[in-house]
């Protein structure tokens, strides 16, 4: 239905909770409507058994550690010296396969953003793009936000021109991220920003 997966110990549903539309969910929630929920960005790599999907990719969803904090695979890999320790936390290695196996650089992989963004003043996400990729992937700034959905891997290291929504609910842009040099590091450290403001956060744009 959703592809096949070689069943082994690493190809099980994650026991961790994760965020969907800012609400904590788990794979039991996915089971109630696999047709819709398995196709949401990042779910297949969290619930490969439920979704009958491949199991060796990083999820783009934020997940909850045992200490109650929500983190991402980007966080797992953003400090080279800490990757081994972070991958050793309960449940992390299973859902951040690429990062923990060393298949991606510490600055992140080319995955869809989990942030929402504005299109014609309406809040959208990469799940919305999936329902009509031919048209929506060609809208300005979408390919760098949803490179996996749009198969636009050449855009994985460029800034998006779209305004995106931070976790505090405010909409910002990559131009805002880079408009005060002293604040770039802090702003790039906000969840999901570095992945979609690649040029600014890597220092290629000032």
C-alpha cells in the first residue's frame, strides 16, 4: 500500500510522541486513518510498521524525548560531538536513521520543512503541496520549503522567499533572519529555520 519494508528491529513504529499541527500524537493515532495520516510529512518514517513504509530515513517531525522536550533530527545532528549521545537517547536512532548512521552531514538532510508558510495569505504546509505538486511546486519559494515532495534537491541549500510560521505563531522570512548580524545565530537556531534559510544561516548571505 505504502511501499515495502524489510522487517527488522529498526523497522518498528516509534514509541515516541510527535507533533502534528502543534498537537502531540503517536502511531496509535495514525492507525485510525492510515490513508490520510501516513501521507502527512514525516509520518512514514515515524510509523513504518503502521504505514508499511521504508524505515531508513530521518523524520522531519519534531518528537518528544523522555524528558518532555520536543526535538528534531536536525537537532540530533547539529553538533558533531553530541550526535552519538543524542542518538543513544530512547527511540531517537530509529527515527533519525540517516543522521545516526552518518549518512547526512551535521547541517541536516534534504527533507521537507515541518513549518507552515504563507501562500496567497493562507497558511499552508508541504502536505498541501503534495495534493497538486505539478502546480504548487512551481509556486515561488515552494521548492526550497518542500524539496522532497517537489524532488527539487538543487534547492536544498537556498533560502526560501516565502514567509514561514515560527513556533510562537509569528510569520517571518529569511530576510528577517539575516537583517541583524548579531541575531543570526539565535534566529537560525529556532526550530526549522536553518533548513529553509540555508544561505543566510551558512553565512553565504549578509
